[in-house]
C-alpha cells in the first residue's frame, strides 16, 4: 500500500511528514485480508504501542480493543468488509501499560487503485469527553433519584397524565393513599375515572383549555375508589414527559378547610342573629315593662270584676311576652345567669319523673347517668331548661313512639377535636347526650335548627325558640353543643359543659340582693324611653320615694345641680344615646360623693360591649315588676355609700 499525493498522483515517499502533527491514529486496512496496511505514528502517543504491533496484529488489530468491547468492534469491521460504506464507533482501547483509553474510530470503505476494497480510518482519543459524560450522567442520575424521592415522599397527591389520551403516566404514593387505587391500577385509568360523572364535562373542557395554552387551577370534586367525593384544590403545569405532551398535577384535599369555613360562616350568622335578637329583646323589654306596670297599677284601682279580669289577661299576656323575650336573650347570650356548682347527673335524675310524664307512654326513656363525671358551674334553672327543651324536641320527633336516652359522661377533649368541631378550649368537660330514634334531619335542617323562630312543626305548634334557647344557654355557660342526625335514623344532641375545677374558666356568679330599706329617699331617675320613665316615676312615688326625673345623662346632671335637697341614689338605664349610665354615675359622684347607683337595662349585666359594669355595681334587668324594683332599690340604699 502506497500513499499518493493529491497534486501529482505520484507515490509520496514521506507520508509521515504529513501526519506527524496530528493527535490521532490514521490507518489503512486491506478489507479482503483483514489486516492493517498502514498506521500512523500517532499510535505511540495514544496507545503506547509501536506501529509494528498494530501492523502485525490480526483482524484489524481488534486484539488491542478492551475485551468488553471486542466482539462489538469486530462485528462492525465485518459489516464494513461485507459492503457497508461508513461506520462510527466508540470503544475502549488497551494501552501498553495495561490502562484503557476511550477512542472514537470513524471508518470509510473505499476502492483502491488496484481495485481492491480498502478501509480508511481515523482514531481519536475521547477519554476526557467520556469522563465528563460519565460525571454528568452520574449527576443526572442522582438528580433524577432526588426528584423521584421528592415526588414519592410529597405529602400531597401528585400525578402526570397524557394530554391526548388523559391516561395516568406517573403517580406518587400519596395519590395511592388518598384515592385508594394502586399505581398499577392508575396506569390503566384516565383522569376522568377519579371524577364524579357530573363533573367530567367540566374537566374535559378544562383539559381542552390546557391544550390551547390556558391553565385552570382551583377547586374540583374528586372521587375515591370507594365512591367518596371530596373537594380538592389543584395546581398544574404543562411539560414533556417520556416524549409526550403531559400535565403534572398536585391536588390538595381542602375538605377540612371547607368544613372550618362553613363553621365560621355559621358562627358568624348565629352571632349576627343573636345580636339582632338581643336588640329586639331589649326594645321589647321596655314595652313589656310599660304594659305590665300599668296593668299592676290598674289592678290596684279597679273594683269592677270584669275589668279586673281583662286587666289580668293583659298582665298575663305581658308575662308571656316577657318569657319570649327571655328566650331571645338566652339565645343571644344576654340574660342574667346565677351559676352555682352543680352535679349534672343529679339535676337530670331529679327531672326524670317529670320527663316521663311529659314524653308519654309511647316513648321508652332510658338514662345512663355516670357517677363521678364531675360538676359544672351553671344556673340550675337554665340547666333544667336545656334538658327539658332537648327532651321535648326529641319527643316531637317521635309522634309514633320510639326510644329516648339521656346520658351523662366525662370527656377529655384535645386540641384537634375542639378546634375542628366544637369551638372549645382543650380540657375536661361533662357531656350531656340526648338521643332519639325519631325522624332525623337532613343537612339543610341541621344547619338552621338553632336559629330563633325556625321550626319544622306545623303553624301554631311551636315558637321555634326551644333549641335556640338551648344554644344560647349553653354558649353563655361556656360550653358548646353538637348535633348528629340522619333522616329516618334519629338524632343525638351532645352538650359539652366545662367541668368545675378544670382549666376551663367558669362563669362568675351574680351578686345576690339584700334586705329592703325604708322608702324615704330621693331617687334621680334617668331613662331615655319616655313610657318606661313615666311608669317608673309613678311606681317610685307610689312606693314613697321623692323622684327627680331626666331623659338623658346631660339632663340628669343639670337636674341634680338644680336640685337643692339631697339625692340618695341614681336609678339609670345603662345604655342611652350620648352619655351612658356608667359615665353619668361617675360624673354624679364627682358632684355628690358617695351617691349610690342602680343600673337597669334590657340587656344583661356585662353583656353590652363598652358598657361593662364593675364588680360592685348593682344591676336590675328589664322587665321588672314593682316588688323587684322596690327590693333592688332597698338593697342599694342599705349598702354602704358608693
């Protein structure tokens, strides 16, 4: 084999001069003989072997190729000898010192001047490139492993789906746990299979938008393997996965968040209704006070029997109106309570005989009253009212008979349960449970049962205040009420009351009254409601008091300054336009040190924001009758000066 120059075509006796500076091995082989005919001196630097070693080696010198790659390289040379025109291959070459170098061998098949088939090739060292590729692949492998770990260990469900077929391409472990399908099952499913049927059209429209470059992240309804439907919030991103256009999705279960949002909205609604009910009750108390007060005055003056009976009916109607007002105040948590330490089991046990008569023979009553469940700080009358109202509600739910049970137990509540469902502080509670086997309620009814005047009974058969009264009393006592019901399967109410002596704070007790003092004092009467002021003025004078009346705080100060005689006490409405009763009394004590005070209001003491009274302040809730007014004034006058 001889080299020829391109310019003359004559044999070149110095080919080494042309290849001396080339960092590669240039070689020529006789394809028919399978042996190298020429190899450049570059073989020394690259492999450490002299050209003679290469030229004497059989079969294209494949014996110098690393054993792991040798058969593959030999097969390529066989293809070139059989007719292939060009091949590129990479393999490891053994060096003279026993090492390995990576080389790239580019081979072309040509026809020589003598018509014989020749192979011409160039071998270059690619060791550094291979080492860099290996390091990169190792890094990529580690990165892929890290991302796979993050994908699998993420607490929220994450999956990838094909945007064309909608089939799942990958899913993490959280997806299996949340939806109940194994990854093998998901691989044969589409994303439509985890949607309720009614939501599939909306999902398909959203996927169409994604294909067109629009994204849709937000709440969706998904379905578990067992059919449970729950709400999720999804975030998604378009990507290429395995050569396919795909979407990666993360789903966050927001069921608990929706429950908390619903509870907050319900609590806000109940609070708003409570404020409205309290305001109505406050105004109505003034009217009831006027009606009942004048009725009492008429009864003292009338001799005609029929007129007296009509007046008594007016008085009874006013009392009934006052009872409705008390129920409204109970719901709005603005009534006066007189809490004492009570054993709830004892209270219920005392009521059982009467409860049996109330519910009738067609209902079976059973009790499980735990001894040692603990005591609570509650108003006994109001606690009995709670039990009575719950029992009567259960009775009305079982017109054809059934079973009613009352249970008392102790319960320790942790933060998870109290925050999620009961709106209570963690701690020790006494639980009153009233269960029936009656008609039960649907969800819409359950959401409204504590609203005042809401009732499912026929017109004229209920005021709609029974359960709202229970709600208000329980809340004002520092507890909470929970209800569970299913249509046709009955209802259970559970009342949670803080156990006395536990870490949950109890409601403070109201001050008791003292004995009646002589009606010989001068009273400064301050009342913005004209009809109430007129009535109370009449009653006070009838009781023997000297009265200085005023319609506002400013008018009262002026009247007190103009009054030359002593003023022994102030009887004032607590909530008035402009100057309230508390500020009036403070300013009166600057003018007349030691003056006594009795506050009155249609709201309960300490329940009007910004008008809270001090520990020693006397308070009389509206409506009140003559005897209650006389007793309260006597108690204030008998007490030490303010």
